[in-house]
């Protein structure tokens, strides 16, 4: 099971909506942390996921962004998504979490399944004891940078799954600092060695959240690919010019020259996803669709790559 972690920005939600069927058919279970007070795009994405019975987790206590937690419960869980059986209620356990709040929520929704996202909470034994009588916890999701293996061991039970999330994307302060190619993750291969039932990542956005990006002095296009033994790496195709934020469209086409050269190389080093085909089409048309759309295509390629890997193709 692959669990991509998304922050619920507009293009991320469009990505989920457009790829709902792919997600449903390939054992992919997205985790969504809402970051906006306006839920219209989230509702549209969730509707498509539910329509094809794709499992997904909606976090009700987001730690970043502007979403109101009470509104998520009242507007979405109690109302819009009341009958969504494929939805799991996600709850983040951070260092300041009060166990009583989680228990109250578990008691309030005894007929809904939950996914607990472990992100810095320390007292594993106490938490494990506190939730031992609640059978509506479906999945324990661990962010790799925080809980130790000893902490994770407290939640190894037969009636719930365990998923490990690793941030494979190494963010740089400036796009111009990305190397041409670097390691991304091997967790898709090794998660069972970690005693996990599934794995996840933050796609090509990384685990650090920001409302908006800074001016793009350099344009970078990111594409994950599989290397020897199916280990995963990521190409960073950079524009040639990085001295000012002017002409992002021209810089995009500079980066695209390098991308197209790589994806057309024989033997193939990059999975020929629908997203890659769209990149090639944009190059042929010499069209710049905007940086947000470019990032969405990179995320879509990663989702397609993971689906292809899970299928064993």
C-alpha cells in the first residue's frame, strides 16, 4: 500500500480528482492535510475518490495552513462526507497532543475508521494503552523523522496496519542548488524490512509547508525514476538562467530541453507516463502552462510511476 501525503493545495486536489481511478485500482491511499478554509476543491476531489471507492485519509487537526478544525468536523465529516465509507478520519499526534482529545473523537465517531499520524508524540506506551479498547483505528502512520522503532513497536497489533512515511525530496533554498540527479528513496522496496504494511512520501514537494513559493530565479522540473534494483532517484532539470525572476516561461523551456533529451534517451531511464507525454507535448508546442501546473505534472508522474511499480510492470 502506497500512501502519498498531500497538503491539500489546489493543484494537489486537482491531481487527486483527475487520477481517482488510477488511485483506486493500484492500492494507493492518499493522506490529505487540509490547508485552506475554502473546502470546494477538497469536496470535489473527495467526491471523485469516493465514487470509485478509493481509500483516502482526511486529517481533521491540520498543523499547517489556514483550515479551521471545527469546520472540518462539522462541514465535512458530519455533513459532506457523512456517508463516505472509503474515508478514514486522520488525526495527527504531535508533541503537544492531549490524548483525551483523541479519545473523545474516537468515541464520537465509533462507526468511522481512523488513521493516526504519529508525528513527534513521545509516550507510545501510554497512548497504546489509552486506545486499546477502540477497534475503529485502521492504520498507524509514522512520519520517519520523528517516532523511533521502539515507539512504533507499541502499535504493532493484528487489527491495524502500519505505514511509514519518508520524505525523499531534499529541498534546497534555491532551485539552482539542485543536482542533476540524486537518490530519492528505497522505502517502496524495504518497508517490509521495517515491519511495515505500507509506505508513503511527500511526492516531489517535500515535508516543509509554505503558503507560496518565492520568486523563481531558476525553474526546476523534478521527475522521479527507478534505477538499479528498482531503487528510486529523482532528476532535477534546471533552467540555464538564474540571475533574475524574469521570464519564467523562457526558463521553463530551457529546463524542458534537458527533460525531453532524458525522457527520449534509449534505453529508457524514465517511465513513459501520461505526465511525461504531456511534458513532451508542451515542449513541442513551446507552451508554458504556469509553475503550479508544472509541479502538478511532476506529482502526477510520481503517482503513475508508483502505480506501475506496485503492479509489477
